[in-house]
C-alpha cells in the first residue's frame, strides 16, 4: 500500500485497487475510472433553489441571497415562482428542505385541528 502522508484519497485508492486485485478485476480499472468520471460530470450543479409564490424584485433577491450565504456560501441560487405555495418561501439544497411557505403552515394547522383527511 502507498498511503502518501495518510491522505484519505490515497487510502481509498489503495482499498479500491486491493479489492480489484483480490477479485481479479485490475484490468477493469480503466473502465471503472470512465464510469466514475461520467457520474462525476453528470452531478447536478450545487445550487440552492428558492421558491416563492410571486416573482421577487432584485433587492429582495439580494437580501435573501445575503441571508442564505451565511449557510450556503459559494453556491449558486436559483429562484423559481410557484403560486401554489401561496406565500412565504421554500428553500431546497440537495436533500434538505426549509419550508417556510404559507401552504405548509396552513396544512400544519389543518392537521393539528384534525382536518388532514377532509
């Protein structure tokens, strides 16, 4: 094994190579690299989706971006309009959702009052 300065990437490479060697698949390494590169190149851009019920003006978008950059600095922001959220804002990043929409709040109240299936 060649753990150059105990770098986790080198450790992972050693593990992968050892696995391929153990299973007599070392000759498949170029194919594995191509598959990994393809998956890497097809990853979605790292962006934060901001959904509102109405189109926001430039200054409001700037304020929202400034607020979100505390948590998501360096990411792209994509603004979408979906009237069905009624009001507020819905923020998505990868598998995380912050739902501050009026629709969510109304559904929560409805559920608390026992009207969720009506």
